[in-house]
C-alpha cells in the first residue's frame, strides 16, 4: 500500500500494526461495496471510505466508553452502545428522535433498524483467512523461560494480569534442604536457651540429643516453618 | 381500572422490547459480520471500550457494516442517476450498467447526508499559471 515509506513501518511496530489493521479493514469495506453492486472503485475513494469506517468504529467505542464512565462504570454494556448508536444516527434522523423526555433506550429505532438489517441482509464472510492472534485478556498466560523454572499456572493465576512478571515456582524441598532445615533447628536448640515450636504446633523434634531426629507427622511434605523462640538467632 | 390497564401496558411493551432485544443478540451470534471480530476488538480496545461480551462486539461490527452499506447504497443511487441523465443509445447504457465504479463525486455527495464533508481536489497543477494561457505563444 504505502510503498514510498517502508522505514516507518519497520522502525515503529505500532505503525505496522495500524497499517495491517487498516489493510484488513479495507478488504472488508471493499467486500461490502461489492455486495451493494459496485464492480470497482477508485484507489483514493477506497482509502477514504476505509478511513471513515475506522473513525466510525472508534467513535462508537469512544461514545460508549464515555457514557459508561460518566455513570460510574468501567465496562460498557448494551445501553451504552445504544446511546452511542443513537448519537451517530441522529445526523440522519430516525423515528423517535424528536421525543422529549425519558424514553426507553431498548425500544429505540436505532436498534430496530439494525434488527431489520440483520434479518434481511445476507452474510458476507471475510475474504482472507486471518492469522490466529494472542488473547490479551489478562488470563495469566506467560511464556515459559528457557530453563522452565518461571512460569504461570493458567488455572490458578487467572486473577493476575498478564503483564506482571511470573511468580517463581515454589521449590520442592530436596533431601538436602530438609536436612539443612532440621540441622538449623537443632543448632538453635542446642545453642540457645529457649524452646521453639513449629508454627503449626507440631513439635517435630525430640528434645535432648542431637542425633535422633524424629519427625512426627507426615514426612517429606512441603512446609514453611517459623521458629519462634529465644535462640542464638542462627539463620537457617 | 383504567389506570391499572394503562400501567400494565407499558410494562408489557418494555418486556416485549427486551425480549426482542435478547432474541436479536442471540441471533447475532449466528450472523457473521463482514468485519472480523478480532479487527473490531482491536479498534474497540484502541479507543478504550471494555466489554467481555462478544455479542456487543458483533453489534458494533454490524452497526458499522450497516453504515458502510448505507453509504454505498446512496453512492450507487447517485452513480445510477448520473448515468441515466446522460442520454445515449441503448447499447452504451447496457455496457455502462455492468460496470459501476465508485468515484469521489458520488461518495462525497452520499457522505454529505451523513454529516461527513469530503472535498477532493480535482487536479493538481505545476504552477499557478498553468493552463491559463490560451493564446498561442509563437507568432
């Protein structure tokens, strides 16, 4: 399309995306014009009408968003869209536009026009196959890093927006880590004068004797234990 | 009695409208608009429109399609009116009917009714005095 300025599309990724979406919209608009009976169009004319279609879409979106925001909502609903449509269609006029006073939006002629349009017009499917696009709904999708340690669990993390960095995987404790943790606790026991207990109330270590470690409860389970006590403050 | 019946009627009317709207939104899922859903979502997201409902996206796409179709219909009528005013013999007219080309003239006339002013330069000249000299130069 714009062969005279290739460097703009390459250096600026958002420009290339808008050019791409503009090209797609141009195909759709050309199809609509063709279905109406036109066999061709001038090059400039097609660009103008595509630009107008894009502006129309954006105006509906802006008006609907504004009407939702002024009513204290962040998401637009059907009434907001009808307000936007009535606003745009009021230039041509529609039955009921001159009504003064509160009237039901859902009964407006703007929607009724659309209903009859859908009923009586055949479908025109889009001509070109579209590439599959990533869904940016904030559903916690994040690509896995090369070592595979950082990832986002899709089922559990749906509330997290996708632009946040991933939480690290909670590491399954090895034998080494388990042993070190126990040794640390024993060190506190032997060196300090206080007693300690696991936060969950499981006193898993037998006092007296640093060689016998008895683990009550289930062994090899993922747990995070806090040692509360007067010890020598030795870090684990 | 009268007031009761008059109170019931607007409620029934509203209920009918809501039912018609619900049916319409459901039927929208069967009707595929020409503008693909992803493209519409791209433009809506660019303008700050947030809605998880797919039916509203389709509604906006259908509304845009209807607008463009109306503009194209009006331009077609202008084009046909222009052709029928040029009176020629029947063979030429049939040939022209098969090829209707959307021109800038027809489009600007059609868009004027919708509140869009499109003005198009008919030609661009090299200099301000180009084409003005009608007298022959070499005498």
